[in-house]
C-alpha cells in the first residue's frame, strides 16, 4: 500500500500474466492512474510518452524481446468485455 492508495496496475486482473507479471504489474504503462514517481499518473494517452523512457518499461521490453506485447494489444485486452 502506498500513501496514495493501491496502484491500479497491482489489482487489474485483465492483464494478469502479461510479460510474466501479476495482474498488470508488468504492463503498467497502459493502465490509467498508476502510481509512479510519487504521484498519480493520468490516462494512457497522457502518460505513454513518459512511460516509453521509463527504466522499468525498457527493462520489460529488453527481457521480453520478441514476446513483448505492444500497447495496442494490451489496450485491446483492457477494453474487451471479460
């Protein structure tokens, strides 16, 4: 738990297992309202440029290589009915 509450990436089950993570933990860049840098982030459209230069994003991308799931696919999963 964080002073700002629980990060939505930690509880978003629709992306569970993506990049080997729990919930959306390894796909946080597509989740609105995540907690990063001590503040609540905005929508995907507002935050993605910052996320692309984030060390964690780069780490996941490097580790996953050819298995890296692009944001467009992840957003489709988020917006699809369960």
